[in-house]
C-alpha cells in the first residue's frame, strides 16, 4: 500500500508548478512544523524527532489507559505517515533531514494541486495522520473529542504551553460550530483538510492540529 501511495503522490507533486502559500497558510503549516514535527526544536525534522513523537504517542496511550490491541491499526497508520513524509519532503538535498523550507515547499505543491478544501483533496498519505491521532486523543472512547481530551493531547504530545479551559472550549466551539456538529472522526478528518487547504482565518478547522493562536487571548 505504501508503494502505491508513494508512486501516485510523488507523480502528482512532480507535475505541478509551485506558488507561494498565503501568509495565513504559511503560519499554519509553520506552526505544525515547529510544535508537532520538530520535537527537539532544532529547525529540522529527522529520525530522532520521529522517534520522540512516536514515544510520546505510546506514553500518552498508556497514561490514558488505552487498549493497545484496539489502537494498533491506527498507530500503524501514523507511523506510515512519517515514512511517506520523509520520502516526499526530504528532497533538496536528500540528507535525512526535513527543513522548514522543504516542508513549506511540499505544502505549496499540495495546495496548488487541490481542487477544493474537502477531505478528498488531501493526498492519501496525509490522511494517515488524522485517522491515527483521533483514537489516541479520544481516550474516553466515546467516539467524540471533548475539550479536556483536546487540551491534554496537544499539551502532552506537541508540547504546547498549558492550554486553559476557556481556550480549549473556544477551540471546540469553533470546530463544532458552536455545537452544530459532533467532533467525531469524520468531522475530525474534514477539519484536517480545512486546516491545510483553507485560506480563511475564520474557518472551523483552524484549531484541529493544535491551538494555532494559543499565544493570543
């Protein structure tokens, strides 16, 4: 499966012309690079960062008393995500590290190649991240992400500063459009696509990969 996804996605990326991200899209993908991918904060993503992220996910699963048998298929998905991320983003030079510039160039291409902001517009390998994260974040196992699950996960795994309850509630309200939608796995996937592909600073997906404006009130 990895080989098929790799061949199709690499072909689609190589056939597009690159155009700059908007300042808001740049802010979003840069913050994900800084807080989720670059775990040791050295300006690059390498195998050490990947191992730290995977270890944090395992430790969080244990702390939240998740059944390892039930979540293994999902955690395998985000491990595949890391493998494919390396293949597509570590390009120039191919030195075993992903720079911020390589990460941004990757998203330049993906956004240029998207037809809309729907989940179907994301490459298959990108979809592995939300489907891997959701069952770990949902430690209550009620198939819905709530405010406390959201705050604990992003603080523990991504190292965001402590996220206050009001901030967490704000993020959930935005993602559910004030309770109009349940934050289940399908909604979570759609919000990930919105996070990456939308250029609207008020779009509902802006907090799904962490509290993008956690430093503001």
